[in-house]
C-alpha cells in the first residue's frame, strides 16, 4: 500500500501543475513545471513509509475531489518537494533505504520508474481543468496565420525559419532545444538519446509544455511560423515511442490524454503544415556535419524511424489526419535550390493563397 501511495504521488507530481493553464498566466506553468521536473530528476527515490501518507495528502490537495475553482496551493507543492528532499537527507540507514528500493523494484538503471494508468489517477484533475477551461478567454482569442514546419532532424527546419524571419509581418519560433538541454543543469535531450526507455516520458512531458508555451504566445504579426507542433508531438513522436517500447502503455496514455485535453480546451491549431521531406541518409549526413554532441551517436536507423512516422502521419494520414493542409517540399536539395522553392511557395506559406487541393 505504501508503494502504491508513493507511485500515485509520483505520477501526479510532474503533471498536476497543468492546472495552471486555466487558473494562472502561461508563464507560471512553464516556470513551476520546470521546478517540478527538476525535483523529479534529482529525487527519484520512493519516500519512507512515514512520508508516503504526507505526499499522497499533498497530491490530493492539488487535485481535490470537488470541481471548484481556485489556484494550486503553493504550500502544498512546496511540501511535496520538501518530502522528497527530506528522504534524500533522512537518517534512515543505508540498509533500510536499500530495502525500500528492493520492495519498490526501483533504484537501478535497468528498472526505470513504473507509472500507473492515467485514466484512474488523473480523471479528477482533468475534470477540474475542463470545467474551468471552458470559460477561459485563451480559447476564444484570435491568432495569426500559424504554420508548423515539420521534418526529420537535419531537414532544414531552422534554415527555413531564418529565411522567412527576415520578411516583415512574420514571427518565427525555433524549437526550444536549449531548454531541453539545460533544465537547471540537466540535459534532458542528452538523457533521452542515452536511455530512451528511461527518459522518454519525462522528456515528452517537458517538450509538450514548451511547445504549448510557443503555441499560445501572443504576437502582433499576421504570420507565425513554428518549428514542429504539439500535433507533431502527439501523432509522430508519441506514436513512435509507444510502438518502439520507449513509452510504456501507461505513460503513452497519460501523454495522449494530456494532449486531448489541451486540444479540446485551448486554441493550439495550425493553418498550414510545411513538410520538409527528405531521405534518412541525406539528413543523417547533415546531422553528423553540424556536430551537436547529443546527436553524435544517433544511428541511421533512428532517422529512418522518424522518417517512417512522418510519412505515416503527413502522407498516409495515419493514425490521424493532419490538422491542416500539408505543403510538401523536397528537402534533399541544396540551400540555393531550397531558397528558390521558398520563393515559389511564399504566397501559400504566408497565407496569401490557399494550397491547391
């Protein structure tokens, strides 16, 4: 029972702060979730029995039984963090700590954290979010013509954005890779590539939050170009992670339900998808040439996997039809040829002309 209570508290901890979407400004969710994820990284051990009830109690304060309003209790959040810190500094003997790890079947790289299904643990929290989000002005605000730039690693997404950023009336947003590489000193991107089964859930949770922040950032520009989208995360990377076994069934369910809630309650839509289509061999060579340390050991097979799921989603419309028209550009070409393609399709990309069906 103590182990179950700890696992419930642990699952609720990284996701419970999603409630800030509808009760506080968007900056708060990013700031506070960074703090929560950091504690998850630094203190991933189960608390001692006398702390389990305390942690579970604090979680119940964050996700209350009733559907009433009000913000997250800051003291409750801090107390949860304190509970994990207390364990780390506790006077329990090393033998007792080892025994707790053995009981939980945790504490080694070969036994990553196991999570319980989202449907039974988070339903109350999602009900609360839904009841409050329906009246949120964020859902009703007007947004610019929004274009998602999609493609494999090394397909030229950043180059595309740099090209169009020089044009008036265009707001561009690159992937927040620096945030993924430095979460209070922790390189989540590097951890993902080193051990995807251990880190995929945590990484995708954080990626989803950072993408949400980009989707909902206000701009006075009539055109907004973003490097990859929340929809990409859901229908490309979550699907590939689940099928490969890097995301367990319960982890996949949590992230899918999280996305479904965001899509139904907030304006995260896109108006056009630009797919920079390339062969895995070409982009793998480009990736090695640019020399990011996290990507140094990424095999060609990984690039083939990403390519396969992009093709499923944007070409074959599986497992879900893309949320907007898809403009496919041949990204195997060199930079000069690509610039000519950009100019030819500029009126479509800028929203001045509809993509022919």
